[in-house]
């Protein structure tokens, strides 16, 4: 059986992205990684890792893949993530009653914050 072990995100500024995603997900970096790759994992070992790979790439809009982050406190989490450096992405096809908010990390990689209470 296969399972998702790590989601890899290409980044330009590794230190900035490690700081953002560590704070966003409350993940911690693995200690023995290189200067161009960091694996972040949850403190309790649950869920997939997020790996940050410093490799030049072109940002594709809309992205071919993105993360959906689930929460029972969407408003609070969106505000917290904006405070960490995320930006809100407006999409004209998003329904007014949508259960998601689209954000982008400091380098423009998009992700959604999903309200699980709906």
C-alpha cells in the first residue's frame, strides 16, 4: 500500500519558506538536511511531511497542485497566516458561500484554508 510521505514545494528563499511553513503548520525541520533542502515534520509524527526544495522554477498560475489545510477556525487561521506573510488570492469564480479561502505563501505558492465546520 502506498501513502503520501512528503509534499515537496519548490522555493527560492529556503530560510524564509522554512520559517513560514514551520509556523503555519507548527512543523519542525529535520536537523540533518542540506543547505538547499529541508524536510518539515509534525511534532507528533502524524500526517505527511512538507519538504522545501531550493530549486529555481516558474510559478504557474493557476497551480497544477495545491494544499488544502483543514481547520475549525477558518477566520482565525486565515488572519494568523496573513500575519505570517501569506497573501489572500481573489478568484472571481469562488462562490460567496465557499468553504475555502485561497491564500499564497510568501513566494506565491497557493493553498486553501478549508472550514471543516460547514
